[in-house]
């Protein structure tokens, strides 16, 4: 059963992950409802983008593997990481595709450009919504696709 709520949408990438990398707290090898073993995704239902949240074990709202859809971004997401300090219960921190070779300032500026103070999120969405698979950040040329 799906439900909708309003959340803040922020972004994180390789340079500001803790530690800097694409490591996640809830890899598929240990959490079968998750999709990836490292942060990633294209935004489709089959390949949702990793998000970090405060999980229920830490006083938050979601379990690892929870799927969601953000209509304003036209992308599916999956809880696969734990949010670092500073996150709120009604916040999702979306993985921005990036790697060790990217300019950290370019990634940071793109994260800020995509941040949404309030967005509707559908939890446990249907699998047939419109999807935009253009990445938020082009890691091959350090360009933001905002």
C-alpha cells in the first residue's frame, strides 16, 4: 500500500559521503530488499537510485529497502544508506552519481542546485510511473544536469 508525504530532498556524492566513496550502510548482499551493493541507480523502478535516510533503527521513518518515487524528479529511489549527522526524519539524501575523479566543488554545487526544500514522495509506489533517467550529475565531464 502506497502513501504520500512531504520531505526535504538533499543530495550527497562521492566527495561528501562518509568516508568519501560509494559505500552504503545496507548493501544487497546483507539486506535482500535493497538493490545495490554500492550507491548507484538510474531512477527506474528496476534500478532505483540510492537514498540515505534516518532508518527506523535510528529513530527515523524507513526500513532499508523501502522504495519511493518523487514525482517532481520523475525518479524512483531505494533506502540503502544511513544519513549522516544533520539529517531530519522527513529528509531523503539522494545519491548523486560521482566518483573519486570528479571535482568535489562541481559535485557540491550540483547537489545544492538540485536540493528541494519540500517535495512530495510516494512510499511503496506503483512500478509504472514516468521516469527520467538523465543523471543529476554527469560524472564523465563534471557537469550538472539541472
